[in-house]
C-alpha cells in the first residue's frame, strides 16, 4: 500500500490545482477479481480517496481548483454487477463531504440500458452530490452488428468505387476496408445512414446528454474525440468497434486538404448543438481545457 500511495502522490503532484476534476479510480469493478469486490475493492479505494483528500488539504489549505470524484461505475444495467459493494461505493461518496460525486461509464446496447445507470445512481446518490459521465456509448450495440451484411443500398451506390464489396460483405469487413483505404466522407456517411442499426439510434449521444442535464446533478459529460490507432488495428468480427464512437474519424475517412476534418455522421453535429454558453469555462493561459 505504501508503494501504491507513493505512486498516487506523483500523480497528485502533477495535476492538483491544474485540472478541474480528478476521479479516484477508473473502472474498479471491471479491474478487480469478482471474489475481491465484496472484500478488498472498497477498502482499497477508500484508503486511496482518503489519502488524496488529506494530500489536497495539506498542500492547498486555502483551496484547490481540483474537484475529487470517485470513478467509475460500469454495467449498472446488469443485475449481476450490482451488489452490496456497489452500494457501499456510493454510500462512501455520500458520507465524504470532500468528494463531490461519482463517475459512470454507460457503454450499453440501448437507451433503455443507459437509463438503468441513471435510475440506480439517482436512487442512491444524495441530492447534493453530482455525477460525471466521462465515457458513454452504444458500442455494445454496434458490437452486436459486426456479422450482419452491409446494406444492399450501400452496395448499389458504391460498388463501382469499392469494387471488393458485395451484398455478402459483413459490417466488420467493411470497417476493415475503411481502415485499410479510408472512405470518402460521403461513403462513410452513406454506410451509417443506410444501416438501420445506426440510423435508428443516431441521436443517442444528444438524447443522453439531455437526460443527464435534466437531473440537475450532472457535473460533466464527455465523449470520445478522435479515433485511435488501436481501434483500427486487427479488425475482425470479434473486435469491439470503438471506431464508430468518435467525433472525428481520420483513420477511416479521408481528409481533403483544406476541407473539414473527417467527422462522424450526425454525432459531430449533435455534439456541436449541445454546446451552451453557460458550460464554457474561462480560458486559462497555461492550461488547455476540454
């Protein structure tokens, strides 16, 4: 534990009073053995949180701009992942004044599954506490579509340009093709627009942020900014399609010099429409903000 907390101190030295929000932990219920969730998990993270609080108060007795949260809860749509340990996690947040709230990561198959996260947290979290949503997506829904055939309309529209596609081409194969040769923005948009599994849920991000805001307990919601190389490496039918869950898609869509950066169909426009003046923080000359 001494070694663990020494590592924590290195992080705190680098970020405290420089960033606005710090979460203690990432996805502890996924990063812990099942048999340890009821025994070791909460004890360990509570000790880390207490250490962070004590360090912050000692180093910044006159106040610190960094707000601590506990994070993040996963799979709250799965009854098997909810237990006395989950409840204890939230109770610790409620009982610790220095913690402003907790984080959730609703990666789900549907809006109904995402609602279960919100229902659970709002039921147990005290009204004066806030919640973060630093990750959320329909990636589990997209994952279930990887072995589907691509839309026939897309084949008709683009088979002359993409001569390897047929009506038997699977979604994962098309994503691999896009990663290998990069589509035009129109081809990428058409693929998503013509896929009912995407088109019918294209405003998921917009809808969820609106729900979060309506609770009056949301602190911050953030969304994936840009595709990373790991998302387009080793694409097969079993790879989680995180590449569909970014605002910018430069690894599957061509960038025309002087044109707009490659972006995701509807998602980028929805993200833009959600921006409000009251959400904007004053620009600090030495610190970049998201």
